[in-house]
């Protein structure tokens, strides 16, 4: 996923905001495609063939509404602060929302969701 930034200097807070906003935008593109499929009320031969391979053929369900961007960004910021996910910029983990980071075209930015292991 690509995120547009105004400069190569930003904060973790702004990077998360832009990433969430872009994810919701992409979800809207997918919802629009799903809405088009649902609105026609029939399946194409190719859709029937693909579904038949799984053993069940169903009309598509109506698409869900898009999440509120402001609420989703706030939820992502809280999740970062609770260490639900971490962010690495150029191989270095960033710790605070207001940390300033410098993004370079050749360095990756990684959002990594953390999951507790069973038994610990």
C-alpha cells in the first residue's frame, strides 16, 4: 500500500492516520465493486464456476458500510499505544505516536500486529 505524505519528515501519529485513511479508501473501492455485483441480482457463469468448486453457490451479500475514518484513526492510535501493533521504520522500531520519523524511499515501513502465544 502506498501512502502520500507531504514531506519525508512526519510523526508516527500522522503515518498511522494516513495508512488508516488509505486502507478505508481502498475498502471503499472494493465495496463499490461488491455493490455493483450485488445490485445486478444474478451471478455470472464464471462466478458460478468458482463458487461451485467450493461446493456452495450463493448470491453476494450486501456490502457493509465504510467505517468512520476519524473513529478508525483514533482506534488505531489507541491500539498502537497499547502495543497491539508496532511500527518499524527502516528496520528500527518506533515507540511513541509523536516520535518524528524520516522516511526514505529505499527503507521499508512495517506495521506488525502482535499476537499473544498460547500459554504465555
